[in-house]
């Protein structure tokens, strides 16, 4: 088992800790594979991975994906929250180096788009700031642009 500490300890939010089966998380994330199998990394020695710059709610989506292979139950009453979570998850996937997670998130986004007909364009804002991990040529950025322009 590896302990994953997500989020910061500033303000009212404490870092959230979760235990994950090492083999499972390493099979879905090259980031975790490198962190846990490289003897020179502190994470490998301590069996603790600290992701203080990440959103605990978004990491929770990855956590449940590991154990279920799915993301989200679509609930109409939580449409905007689900979009924020999906977009955040998609933005997290390159950092985690998890193609399997990214694929499932993109599939869930497509299904959500089909059901909602159109999401609020402001929900996609995390894909575009200067600090975003998404590239200007990102396929999801192009998809969002197409959806917003054509609606």
C-alpha cells in the first residue's frame, strides 16, 4: 500500500490522505510507477506520495477510477460540479501520466456532453490558464472550442 497525500494544509482545507494498492496505482500511472520504483525518490522509501498542488476532490475521481474503472455517476442535479470534476480530472491525467484514466475521463465528458446538450463554457476555464498543463494543441481544447462555437 502507498499513502497519497493530496492538497495543502493552508486555510480551512487540510491535506486529504488515502491508501492505494501500490501495484494497482502503478499499473495505471507512470508517475506513480516512477515514484514508487526509483530507490532515490523519497516517495519510494517512505511509501508516501505528496501531491500538495492537486485538488483532493479531483484526485478522488482518479482513486475511484482505480478501483472501479469508471468515473462519475451522472446526476442531473449536479451537472456543473460534475463538469468541474471531469475537466479537472482530464487536466490531472497528464501529470499522473495515466492514459487509461484520460481515456475514461474523455469518454465520460463525451457522454455528459451528449446528455447535457451543452455545458457552461466557463466550466472549461481550467484548461486555458497559463499554469494549465494542457497544451495549446490539446485535443480536448479543440473539442471544447468546437462545442462552444457550434452551439
